[in-house]
């Protein structure tokens, strides 16, 4: 499953966020199967403390990552699909 993840930083102390990111990287290195891959890593937006990322993984991996982010970062996960695959399926169904 691929998903776009909208991030909202509840914690405003960026040093705490950076430390948590370091700990996450260590946890992922020790057990890479537990967490999703970041196809497009977190990028921040100029509007407040918000960002987005694109992850790919199983529902369990995405759940683990969202749980890891709490409570410092709130995540809104939106599954995404390949437009070409969708159109191919659509055309087959409409035959």
C-alpha cells in the first residue's frame, strides 16, 4: 500500500523532534520489516508546522510508524493508487 501522509507537528521543540527521528532511524535499522519505506521522505511546508511524506508498506507497517510518531506528530494517512492502473481497471470493468 502506498499512502500520502500529512504531518502536523504538535511538539514545537524541534530538538525533541530531531531526537525522536534519530531514535526512529535506529529502530528501523534494527528491524526494517516493522516500518514502511519512505518513497518520498518528510518535507515541511511553509504553512505552520506541517509537512507530508509518501510511504509504502503494509497496513501493519504504516500503523507502527504512525504509533511511533505520536504524540509529537499527528499523521493523516491517505491511501493512494497508480492512476494508470486505475484507468486500466476502469476500462476493463466498463466493457
